[in-house]
C-alpha cells in the first residue's frame, strides 16, 4: 500500500514538447543576456585603428612615433583595418598609402610597366615611418638619371613580425620582384600579449575563423571571449612567450628564401640596427616596456642582447643561402645615435638616407646586369 502511495502519476507531456520548452527557456535566457549587454554597452566590437598594436584588438595606431615626422600625431582617420590572414593591414588610399595599401609613393602600373628592376620591401614600422623612408630613396640612388625606371613597392606595415611577413608572400608574388628586402627583428622578440607565439596564434585563428563568422556579431559571444582572454592573460603573464621565438625566426627566414628562389628572385636580409647599448638603456625604457609589453626589468635590461641574437641569426641564414645577402645595418649604425629617433629603434631622416645607400650597394652586387641595362 505504501509503495502505491509513493508513486506519482507519469507525466503526460511528450518528450518532444519538453525539449521545446527547454529550448525556449535557453533561447530566452540568451536573448535576455544579449539585450542586457547591448543596453549596458558591453561586448561592443573592437574599434578598428584606435588601439596600439598588441592590445585587445591587435590593431595599431600611432601615439608619439609620428608617421612622417617624429612626434607628429595623426588622428584624422584610422590607418589600419582588420585582415583575416595578416590580422591587420594598412588601409588603401589613405594619406600615407596607395591603392594597394603600400606606403607611398607607390609606383603606378602604367608608369613602370617596363621597369627592368622591381624591388619589394617587407618589414615593420622601421621601413614605414619617416618623411622619406629608405625604400623611397632607393630608386633615386640606383638610377639617378631615371628613378622611375626602378620600381619599389614598400609593403612594410607597423607592428608586423616576420611571421606576418611570410604570410605576405602570396600578396607580393604577382609583383614579380627581382629583389626582396627583408627588414624585421624588433616586434619578433617583444612579449606576445596573446599568451602564445604568432605562429600558434595563426593556427588558432584559422581554426576559429568559422566560429567567429557565425557568432562574432553577438555581444554575448564577444563579452564572454573578452572575459576568457582576460583570465588567460593573467594566468600566463608569468611565462609570457615572445611573438616569434628565435627558432621560428630562423625557419621563417629560410621559408622566405625558398619562395624567393622559386620566383627567381634574390633577397637582401637586413640586420635591424639599434640605438640601445647593453647596460646603458635610457631611463624611460623600463617603465615603457614594462607597461606596454609587460616585460620584467631583467627582460628590459637584456633588450640589446636579445635583439643581437636575432640579428646574428639573420647573418647566419643569409651566409648559407646562394640567393640571399645581408646588409649589416646593425654593425654600421653601432654607436651612431643620430641615426635613430628618440626611441632608439626607428630611423631618423639621416638614418633612412644612410640605410638606403647601404642597401643600394647590396642590390648593385646582387643585380648588376639589370642596373647596367637601365643605365644604357
């Protein structure tokens, strides 16, 4: 009798309707959450071009660097946009870029369609910043009587590492460059604020791209992602990797050289010069790099030594490859403080002139026949 009394009548609600009710409750919850986040203005999409590179959105802007002149701040419009492969890229037809998004001046197809020598520049802000960056000066040095006969495409982009440079190769292949100038080495050894190397980040991005395309316009998804990223960055801050470890840097140099060989092109690898001296870093360095790159005082103190390791790798790889040469700006610019801006990284106008002269000499040694044909 007691067993019968404890039994409850079976539910008459079909299983399908139960599932439907559950789905309605779940959708209602997320709908309420999405509406609440929008009303509270949380989980907004990133504002492209409004944050320094490496922070939250990964899209660079300029603060005190100055795109043309040191100290000038350009704030009229964003200079960069998001890119599914490269993470960001310069916006085309901006005050500083041409129709391909390359740094001005950009050769026109009509003007240089029969140019016997085509040069492409891959690099970071060291090749992009300046009133007349060294790529602009090159054609005048190589062919002073007719600079337009040598076309130079400056495909550099501030914030890029060599990992992004490798991804650019597909985009510059159709330029059919005879010479490719490769100038990286600074962003590569800065701490990665994503908690992983650029190579690993690229893999993760490729894996999650479809998810982003489906869910990325929901505030709920973006808000949850920001919380997860925040927790990840805190937990990994003590063991933060650099963007491109030295082994990856070497592999990328070799991968580039192999592609250039397939194109029948040659490369000038640049050792990125530095105004820093081991044991004599400027007083602002520890606070700046600690704040913006989350570097420890010891990491900041070791910047010159770390940077030299990447330049040594550049020299070693270039010396082993037939289609590559090294232009050793680091060695020539050593202890010449007037060749750098105040940050000891970017070139001054005199630095760009000196760099252009040294790179031009390296190009003459690689492709003398093309320049001789132009001269005649």
